[in-house]
C-alpha cells in the first residue's frame, strides 16, 4: 500500500519531514509499479499532501527521481568512506554490494525508462546535472577505496580510467542476478555467487608482477 499512516507523516511546518515523505512515497511507487506509475498526483497521495505541495519541493516527477537516485548514491559514498581497507578488495566489494543491490531493487530498473523519457528528450535540468555529478563522485569514491585497499594489502591496481566504471557495472550485474534469483535457478547459493564474483573482480583489476 502506497499511502502512509497519518502518524508516520511529517507534522505541518516540518519542511524537511515533508520532503522525506514525498521521497518515501515516490520510492515506494517505483518499487511497486515502476516509473510509469510515478506521477505527481500519486506521489502526493502517498505522502498525504497536495500536488501543489510536491511542486513546492520539486519541479516534477523527474526531479523527484533524480533526488532519490542522488540520495542512494550518497549512501554508497558514505559506506565506502567508513570501510576498513584491511579487509581486502573482495571484502570491500561484498560490503557495498547490499547497498548497491538495494539501490538497484528500488530505482535501477526504472532508470532506463527515465533516461528514455528525460535524457533522450533533451531535458537536462539542474537536477539531472546534479545526479550525474553525484554518480561521478560515487565512482571516484569507489576507485579511491579500491586503490587504498590494494595499497593496504600490498597490491597494485591496473591503471585504467575504465576500471571504476567496469567494477560498478559488474556489481550491478551481481545485484541483478541476486534479485532475479538466477543463481538459485542454477542451484548455486547466492552467497557463493557473491564470493566467487567479488573474488573474480579482484583478480581482474589487480596488476600482476611486472605489469606496467
């Protein structure tokens, strides 16, 4: 059920709470029905506010989606900053994978539809640019964490600008498999899939002896 109870909603005058309610409503709509169901009216109903109130905080549903994606990416950045570099590259990847899986579960499958409707249409407002900046910062944080972890473990990473992009896409692939249950259908335990995949990623990005 999308609508929240009255006791869970922010009190009148609590601007930050109202914004949280709007984002929570939108995220639940995306999770349950996808981007096609995301309308300002539906977001407002779930948050217990008027459509006009939604427009006080966001320019439209595209702006809401951008804010949700930015928030999830910032959460990944925060986790990366706090991780113990001594647990190794595969360990770092296993620690952040649940957060990436949650991002993908709630928002990822709506991203292609959003991109087709908004980005392909040339509507690159401030929110879209901000979201792209947060994404780049997330990849930067991922690369720094991986390099610091490699150094702490006496390893050297391959020097290639594609590295963080490839690692991110690989983690999204693992998250998608976990959510779809692909490994279970092949009778591989999800835990074992994650262990194998993260170790494989580590092997693929660590420079071997004598590598340039």
